[in-house]
């Protein structure tokens, strides 16, 4: 896939600047869909980048500076794009120093909407390292995706050592009990789309709750979906060997909540 823009710290990145990053694995990122130059949940993306930078590098760039990098990249491309902002340290990997100011790499490409679904999910026992950070270099996620496809599924859902569902390879999981949206209780990356949907459900006064979901709970589910920066909801109709009922009203609810979130310019 060709990208429209690749910027480093607000200007076009050179080959010399990009080459070291091709071999780097100590970084974090956020991904978003931009429509007409605007994005939903911008505050959540900025919060993610700020907290992850502090966690990995001991310092973070001011939000206004990050926003300026996003604006510059968007000014150089189409109004509708997929955008990824990756933050790394010029000190590189395997170093003890945290004094260097982080670098921000912004790339844009064609807009995405996610698969149509419904999806089947294989079940994989996996716990991500630093699950609250959206970090790079996670070979396990792609490996487990490939395993799931080899087993005849579309993707994988993760369960932790206690048997609790947490998330998918690049997805958050959402369940439906016929009255409420149910978010799984486990260590996971809280996605920006998940955050958008949750706060808009709360604003609309619609029921949602957090509880542990295990394999034993699957037969009692009234619906399931996955979501990420591409989409607020893709239906899931089988998890492991257990079929999940179609729940069009549940999917419509997730999409409605997402659409209630205003688009904001960086």
C-alpha cells in the first residue's frame, strides 16, 4: 500500500531518518481515521500518546506540538485518510538514557472502514506485555492471526491465564446480553473507539457494564462484536466452536454511539 505522507517531527522524512526506524522496536503509536480533515476522539489519541511516552521514555511532547505535526501531515494530503502517529526516542533501543525528546513519525494512507463481517474468532491464550500501551513489535498478534486463519477462522480473540476474554489481535471486544453492552474485564489496551463508544453510550443514557467473560459464558451471549480505529463494530457469529446470535440492534447501537462523537480538527 502506498502512503500519501510520511513526516518526521512536522516535515517530510528523509531516507536517512527512516532507515534506523526500519529496525527499531521500542516505540508506541496511535491510529485514526480522518474524514474531511477531522477525527473522532482526538483527545483520546492525545491522551494515549502522552501517557505511553511517559511510560516508555519518561517524558512526553506537549499536546499542541503533536497536534501541529498531525495538521502538517494532513495539509499535505487528501481530506480522507488513515493516519498513524508513531512515537520513538532518538536514543534508540537498548539504551538507558531517557533525556532525548521523543520523535513523532506521522504517515497517512488510503481511508479504511474494516471488514463487512460477520467474523469467526479462534480462541488463543495470550497476554500482551504492557497491555495498556499500544506499542510496536508485537509479533505474537500477527502469528496468532495466521494460526487462526490456518484453523479456518477470520481472526483471534485472546483469553488470559484466568480464562477471561480480553481483546483481539487488533480489536477490542464488545458483548451483548440483550439489554446492555458488556465490556470484558481483563488487562487490555483500551482502544480509542472503545472509549468513544463508552462515553457516548453514557451520554445517551444507554446501559453498559464491565464483567468477566469466559468460555463458559459464550452460550449465554446475545451478540458479540469487534471494534478498532476502522469501525465501531463488526459482528462476530462464532467464537471458538460456539455460535453467537446475530444482533443487528446491538451493532446499530455501537454505530449510533460512535456517530454521536463529534469530529474535531487537530
